[in-house]
């Protein structure tokens, strides 16, 4: 939870992928909805450092899957990328 809070503060309390705000209540709420994501997939980069992590909304993380942000957005939403 400490890491999640630190990342949330560093990101200006918003989802990096969608740009939507993340409230404190949503960050630590019962239903979740917010996840820590590896920017470069850990399974491919082996990078588990804090510099490779962000907090994002679950829906964005599910959409990204095991891809880099470029692979995900350039394919699915090129205008957003």
C-alpha cells in the first residue's frame, strides 16, 4: 500500500493510461479498481523496480495486458498514443 500511495502521488493522482483522476477512496477502496502495473511487462523485461511501475485503473491495465504502452496504444488507439 505504501508503494501504491507513493506512485499515486508521483502521478498527480491520475491514471497514466487514461488520464482519469483516481481518488484516495478509489485507490484503497473495497472493490479495488486501481492496480499497480509494470510499464514494460515484467515477464519480458524482468524489471520489478519502482521506476517500471505505475498505478492505473483496472480497465486500462486489462486492456494493456502483457504489452508495452506503445504496443497497446499504437495498435488499439493510435490517436491516443
